[in-house]
C-alpha cells in the first residue's frame, strides 16, 4: 500500500508554491472533494480554511464489493464525479497531480484495482493512492482532532463507511489503539438485509457476527473503557441531520461538531427498523443513497453503544479527507 509520503516525490514543490490544497476521498459510497487554503502563518486550532466541499454519490461498492471487484457502471459513475471535481480544481488553479487523491475499502479489495487507477489517471490526471485500513484509521483520527477537542478520559472514534468501519481509541493526547474492519454498511447490507426491512432473524445473525468480528475491539475496551463515542462520516451526519430537523433546529453545514443523545438515537433507530424503503426515504434529513444502508449501519451503532455501555455521543464533521490534508501539512512543514 502507498502512503501520502509518496506524494512528496509527485507533488510539484507544494510547500513552496501552493496556497490551495485539495484532497479527494474515493469512498465506497461517495466521492468527496475538499479544497482548503493554508494561511501564511499556521494556527494551531485552525490549520486550514475550507474553500470548497462537495460530495457525489458514486456507490462504487454496489453490485461488486462483496465479490471483490468494481463494476463497469460503478466505474463510470466514479469517472463522471472525478471529472466534475477536476473542473473545480481548475477553478482554484490546482493541478490534478497536485491533488491528494485517496481510495479506501472498495479499491483495497478490488481485483481490477490497477486497471481502474490507470483509467482514472488517463482520463483525469489524478494519481490515486490506495491506503490501508490502518492508514485510513490514522487519517480519520487526525481529521477528528482538527475538528474538535477530545476531552478527558478515553474516547472511541467510529467511522462507518460503505466498505469498512474504523475504530480509534484515544485520549486527549494520543491514539491508544486503532483498527479497520471490513464490515462497512454496503457489505452488511449485502449479507444481512435481503428485504426492505431487516427481520428479527437477520438482526440476530448480524449481532452474532458483530460479537465475533469485533472481538479485538471488545478486548481493548476491557483494558481502556471509553466514556464517549465520537462518530464521523455519512451515517452519523445523516442521523444528526434527522435529529436536528426533529428538534426544529437549523442545519449548520459549516459546523465542525455536533451531538445527539442515546435516547434521541433510539427514537430514530426504531424508525429505521419499522419503516420500509419509501417510508425511510420520506424521513426529513434522509438521503436516497443511505435509505437502506443506514438500517444495518444503525444496527452496528446500536450494538457498539449497548455492548460497550457508552451513552455520550459526539459527531465530528471532519473525518478522512480533513485528516489527509492535516497530516500532509504536518509532514511538509507548512
């Protein structure tokens, strides 16, 4: 696997010439673009200023992730999104080769990974760096650190993607443990939810699967119990949006963090379990891409909260792509 260190030989003297930096996160469900401006004098708590954020649902895991490849329709959706991103890069005068483009779980496990990367480069000029699950967890940690102050005691960061789920145990100063599990929402949906609703039998099977698969997490939390869960990425953002709308509060897309209570989550979770696809889609704050995957993703969240007796939930609106930029700035002495 590559790391972002490899960009030092590819990015054209970034530390000398660039004021704007871009990162593209090619996730299993969504492609994200982030363009930031680096201040001339870096500040500890504001290392960069966001100029542009954009996400496009590409669903590159659909139809192939459980079989270890990325389908042709998924490739076309991804290329279309990346070409759209390139127009934004051109506007900000950032060359594609100077863009930190990373790919995660769907690419990690794709047998046709190499040919897709070559196709992307040929059509867009973007150099895709496929990162390992451990690297993904580390960048997520730095993204969360850029968004909020981790308080006293131990916190468990949880990022539910379409292909993988990352857990990072940390305190206010450092990471204590991290691991990526290939149990993302698309994989769980394929494996445990065959109809529009998840059945009780399927839920029991999913919980049994999680009990076994998350044993490393169980073991570390027995040594270092966590007081707080910090969730990030799509599932948490969607639940947070739904909750804010229920409370008649305005959505703030510039906010770095938010929160919801376990009781608030439980109300929303029960809606996910009892409603069919069309009914879930009609929930204010729901996005079409997540109307099904959010059921199994929320089952995973419910399992973690109950199993590890965590009642405080914070939401970080910074995650992988922000962490990639944060770490890149550190490594290149901005």
